C-alpha cells in the first residue's frame, strides 16, 4: 500500500501545476467548498503568476497522460467541476509525441511471441496518431488486407496504476469532509474513471466493445463499426479494419464529394439514439475526430475505449424523461425521478415538477433550430443540488455524449435539432416497450422461464424425497383426511395448477 506521504507529495506537485494555470480558483471561490480544501488551494498558488482566464485543459495536459484522461472524464461532470471548467476540459487533446518505431515493434513482437513479419506484410513506421495510452500505425496483413494497428505505449499501465492509486486516496479524503463533496461522490467518480482506463489499457476489451457495438448496430446500416482482426489482437495490440473515409469535421470536403450534410447529421443522431435508448450500450466518445464518412455515405466510428452502458429500467426512465420534457409533461418527469430514486423520498413531487417546469418552459415556443437538448439537460442537472440528488455517472456520461453528438450534428446541419429528431424514435421505442403487447410478451417470457426451471425443481424434490429407501412419510393428522400423492408429484401438481392459472389469465387478457 502506498504511504500517505507519497500520495501527499504527488498531490502537492499536481496541485501546484493546477494552481499556476488558475485551475484552483473555482475551488477557492465556491462557498460550498470545505474550509480545509479552500485553504490548501490558497497555499498552492502562493507566488504563482496566475493567468487572466483559468486554463484547465492546459493544466491537465502539463501534468501527464493519466491526468489527461482524468480531465476528459471530468469534462462530463459540470456538477463537480463547474460549467466553465467542464467546457474548457472538452478541448483536451489526447495527443503526445510518438514513440520510436523500434519500441512499437518490440511491443508487437513480445505480444505475439514472434517476428512482426509473420503478422504484417508491411507496417508504416510513422504513426497516424499518437495519444497518451497508445499510438496507431497503418499496416497491410500477410493476406493483403489494410488494417489499423493500435499499440499500447510500453510502461503506461504502471504509470496509470500509480496515478489512480493516489486519485482514490484523495477522493476518499475529500468525501470524508462531508457536505457538498460527499453528495458529489468523488470516490464514485474515480471508480468510474478506473473502469474506463481498465478498458482502454486492455485492448482486448476495447476490441470486445467494438464487436458488441457492431452487433447492436446491425439494424442501423448507415453506421459502421470496423471489423476486428482477432488473430492479430492481444492485450497490448489491437488490429482492426482500416477506415478510408473523410473526416466528419471537414464539411466542405463532404459537400465536394457529393454527400448531403443534413442526411449525415440525421443518421448520426439516429445511430446514437439506437445505441443509447434501444441497445443500452453506446460509444461515449463520438467527437469529430472519431467519425468518418465512407464513399457510400455511411458513417464509420473508431476508438472504442470509452463506452457507456444503461440497463433496460434506466433506459425506460430516461426515455420517459426525454419525452416528458419534449411534451411538457413535467409531473410525469418528476414522478419518474422519484420512482428511480434519483430524488430522495422526503422531497415533494409537485415542488420538483415546478423546478422542472422552470427548466423546460423557457425552451418552449422557440424556433425548433434554437432548441438544444444539451441546454435542457444542463438545466436539468443544475437543479440536482436543491433536491439532494446523488450523482448518476451513467446518466452524466450519456449527457456528455448527447451534447457532443448534438454539436457534431449541428456543425454539419445548423437546422437540425436533437428534439425534433429524437421525438419519433423515443415515442416509438416507448410504445414498443411499455405498450400492452410488450407487457404480455414480458409476462409470457417470465412464465416460460419459470416452466423451463420445472425439470430441475423436480430433480431437487426427488433428491430431497427419494421414491424408495427414503425416510418413512410422516403420519397424517387424525382429524384431517389426507389425499396420498407421492411427494415429488404433489409439488409438481401445485406448480402445474399455478401455470394453468397463469395461462388462463393470458387467454382472458387476449
């Protein structure tokens, strides 16, 4: 276990860097900051020449690779770091000088226990991209296929492990201060960050995420996930199909190539909605650098290190929240927050509905192209403090991705609106999930699963009450006439009767 002195020394070093960039001023000025934290922030900036405008992204960039990833994670948490800091952290460029190709070759050969020539006919020594965790090279396999080869930087796991160890320690100290820091759950923030980096530091998990996303998006032909070359993929090397397309950020090039930016924007929004609402598994880093348009107009995504997952119940709540805000049904949105236990039960539903109305009504009546789902969600999360809502990391990650997708789509087509595009999709999905057909299907599915467990139940009953050579049955009570049914079949009779009653109920419902 790392000694607290080591943690303290690391934090003081990082804190001094943050202070020099003005990144601790928000902590000093926030009246909800615990006094000990405010005093430490003031001490760290002694003698520092502060910039006029805090440079949060530059500060995290200066600290190092692990801090860059942490900064990207904090960009999803405006409730924790503030709107100004979160917006500035969005510009963090996860880019570092590339490593010499000799080190990359060694990493590949150690991963596959053989010379690189057995895997690739050629590989470009100049990377197409170099980030804090890995760098990517273009290559041709021995079968002649063009691929992208992502290689983990040697030693990066140890560097991240040390940093995360200190982050966890610091989060525990901060949460122990109580008050606003405890409500914001910094330990959960770091735990979520740790899961993200665990996936990114094991490229097999990133490959698995890409494969799962590809299966979920089969119903959305306009969105493509590159195929994984599993034979050339390990924990430290990821090989996948090369994507040869135009960057989504180059709108002029897209128009010159004959693509309709409006169609592309709509396809991107629908693809994201299918991932987040219908599938519950979404690409959580859909910025312009990770999206390309293929010659046939399809959108291809890369970099599957950060993925979000939402279970079916949370997706139902989320879809109802979005649709309720779209239609102005604030009472229902408030009730969902209480049903999901996002808002503690001691608060008043009507009061929360009024707070939601204050967020939603200023948007209503405005031109469609002026409405922003990002602004609406920002307002929604802004009232969490007043109603003691604890942080929901999966929803914050979704919010960050939704805002990101909206920004990319708007850059392609300024007239597109997430509300207008989302409403039909969300309405249809809610109908399919909450309608009478869905309720009957769920009930039948549950009954079928129960029926499938009957053989195992019978075997366990027979093991408990063997037919021959077992313990003698208990004598019946004298005053009660007992129908003698052998023990296993007695239980089976009850189960069969119950199932028959359930089936009869289905017939009546039909």
